[in-house]
């Protein structure tokens, strides 16, 4: 037991004192989280701005509704010029009862939005002017839908990716460097079981994963990024542990084949990078083409991502863990078995 | 030296890697408390021989006994009695000298305080809190030996501990090795420095091409060689003709700076020189293990 404890402490110290590893474990994924979080922060929140010349009841109604952002101009030519320059999608010109909309042909989506909204307000005003009660009524209510704000899918994705990267690299590089430096030989010559060496290394990796989780979620929850955790966020903890073990096993497999640290690092990148992109780390995978979604299902990271999303932000319960947990455990067993078959003590 | 008292018994061990016969029928025994050297040039089979005894490799044929037991396959009962010094780089990442010892010690259940005490033995007490990669080559080598000794083993295997060290560091290490032997440990070590083996070892085995060519105490090996002693004097003290006429002189020759006399009976030659007051710049070089190696293999020793 004391060997297990001392080895864990030794490896933890080695980890904390290695600035490069610290960077790639914490700061590097955080950089992605912060950059993407800031770039994508306002996506979907933007309202369309249009130019307005003149005033009247419809303009007031529009302004009160907040459906569009209005920019007032005194001069028709100046407003139209803004549209021609491509600065604004449309200009609304009011001359008494007459409303004209000049819109830019290039941006059809925005123009259609503007036309629809303005038209709606004009129709409503017309109906009110007749004094008739409306024959059809219409009410709108907000629904929390499946499409998420960027920070909501970025955080679980980047967390899973960060955990995967540090587990794969941690185990592959440790294995190769220990083999090269004959630390493995020293361990083999000591009356200590391989299991206690392995488990102490895994303990350090899982500890690191939990710290990663706390830091990433903590920063994403800052007001500037605005992550909102669901009530069942703590279900992410077992997922983090299982994910660490799965990717640790993958790193052992990579480390068994690589002869040098450089080769191990390159091989780990080749495994992890495509997996990260195809598993929905940086963009939600359900927006990808169907064939790509199928392909992404072979990656354990995809399932870890899905599980993280479900429990961290979608508020799903423990049943959402079943599938990802089963896949991660299965992956760990298969890859861990392969790694133990190809494991080499010596170069 | 009966076999029951032997720390190591190797009987006709062989190990091939493809065509290469790394160890080709090697037999020897090492007594408890003995300082035993295996020397030979690179590729002679020294390391493979050690690895077979340590239980890291299985011999193709032959027998190995370590304290009466077989070290192969991995014999957990023997492991606490064996200390193996590996390359000077085989440490955990980023740990200090003291932490390295404590970590390796913990693999054997050694307390942290005992482990830290080893730093004294190898003269690294003042470097306890230095990280391993900040140490000099000699210091790292000594730390590596301390790691091999941390669990107080009965036998220590050292594979070229003095390789790539400067002369001062080598001498420091010799003191460490002698201190270990004084603690009653058996030491089996390989080196390609013949001069060092001559000074340190009780017995040496000279290896080349996987075979042991000779095995005896260094002095016996050198004496058995019947090689002449070379007496060197400053040039001009004595003429070549006068020197050649002295009793016991086999041959004398001169170069720009010195006169060299070869003799198999140095005693009368030296007293004759003393009588004539011709001792300026006197140097006496007896045969060394290098001469033994040359004699055994017919070629110059090259490490």
C-alpha cells in the first residue's frame, strides 16, 4: 500500500512540476474554450438593424416590440445609401400612411425577416383600423429547445476533449519515457506488482481529469461566457472517470508501439485530433451530414461528449449515462486487453 | 569456496540473438562479499551476462543460481536481495534526489527516513533537494547507485558505473564502491576500464566475444603473463650501451626524452641504477591487465 501511495505522490509531483504538461492539460483546452466562447457568444442573440426615415404609430409599435433594431435617419437618400453600401439589410421609409421598404437583394434571409415583420405590423394596424374583432387569434410562447447556446455545447465538448488529450498523452508518454529510461526495468526488479504501479498512474490521471472539469466548468460559468449547468451536473463525475480510464488505455496502446517520446506524441495526435473534430468537440455533431454522424459513432469521445452534454446542460438524468458508460467501459476493456498483449518492458 | 556459500553460480550459460552469440558458454561463481569484475570491450557480452543473473533474461541454455535460487522467471523472493544499478538516466521525472530515493525505496517498503540516509553514503546529502536533471553526470551516477542500494540488498550489480565520468568523478565513485564492499555486500560489476578493475576487484573475468578468456585476481593474471617490467629514466642519465650491460636487463632503447629498460628481474636492475646514482626521472611500469588482454586476444585493448 505504501508503494501505491508513494508512487502516486511521485507521479503527481512530476506532473505538477512539468510546465509543458500543465499547459497542455489546462491552458491549451481553456484557450479554445475562451476563444470559441467569446467568438460565438452573440450568435443568435443579434437583432436585425434597419434604417428608418420618418415616424408614426407603426414605427412606435415596431420599436416597442423590440423585434427589430431601428436606426433613425432624416434623409431618405442617406438611408438608402446605407442599404446600397451593404451596411444595413433594409430601409423603412414612412410618408404619412405610405410605408416603403427598400431592401438589399444580396441578403435574402435578413430581407425576408424584415419584410415579414414590417408586413405583420402593417396588417395588424390595418385590422385595428377596421374596428373588426380578429377572426383568427395567434399566441407565441418560448420553448427551451434542443439547439443550445454555443457555450452550452462548447463546455462539455472541450472538457471531454481536454480529458481525452491529457489521459492519452499522459499514459503514452509516461510509458515510453519509463521504458526508454529503464524506470520500467527498475520497477520490474522490485517486489512490487504491476497493478499497483498502473493503478497509481490512473489515480493521478483521474484526479487531473476532475480538476480539469472543475476549472473548465468554473470558467465557463463566469458571466462573460454564461454557462448554465443543469441540476444533474454531478453525473458528469462518473463519466469523467470512465472517460479517463478509456483514454488512458488508448494511450497505453499507443505507448506500446512508439519507441520514442516524439513518436508517441505524434501518434497520440494522429489518434486524438481527428477524433476531436468528428466527435463534436468544437461544433455540435448533429449539424454534420448524416454519414459523418455515423462515422463519429465509432469514437468513444463522441459518446463521452453526448453523455456530458446530456448531464451537464440538457438536464437528463442517470439514464442518459447508460449508453456512454457502457461504451466507455467496453472500449476500456477491449483496448486495455490489446495494450496488455503488446506491452513491452524493454526496448 | 563451496557452492552453498556462493552468491552467484553460473554454469555454461548461452544466449544468442539470431546469429550473434552474445553469451557463449560462460561459467563462474561469485563468493559472498566478493568484489567481482567482468571486463571486456563493448559487445563482449558483459551486460547480457549480468541481465541473465539478474533474472531479466532467460538463458537459451545453462544454469544460473542466485543465493541458491533461480532468478528466472521473475523470482519475487530474490528481488529484495538484489540491487541493480541501471543507466544514469533511469529516474522518475522531475523529482529531487531525495524523492527519487524515497520513491524507489517505497517499492521495497523502505521507510522515507532510511531512504534519505542513502544520500550520505554516496556523498549527495547537500544535493537532497536538487532535481535529478540538475545534477552532474558523476552525481547522477552516484544517485543511481544509491537507488540500487536503498533497500539494503545482499548483492549489487553495477553495469559500467564509471563510464563517461571524468577522472575525478571516477575516483569519488571508487570510494563509494569500496564503502559498499565494507558493508559486506557482494558486488558484481562490469567495466571497460582495465586499470579500475585492477584496483577495485578481488577477481576479474576477462570477456570477449561472449566467452570468458581468463578469471583470477588481477595480480595473478598479471603475474602469470610473464611480461617484462619497464624502467624508464630521463634521457642522458645512462647510455643505451651501459644500460644493456646491466645484470638482468633484457633490452634497452632510447627516444628523444627517455631511456627505457625492459627487465624480468627488476630488483637487481634498480639496485644497480641506485649504485650509479642514475635514478633521475625514474618510472617503473609493470604489466597491467591491458597487457593481459593483449596477450589473450592478440589485439590491443580498445574500450
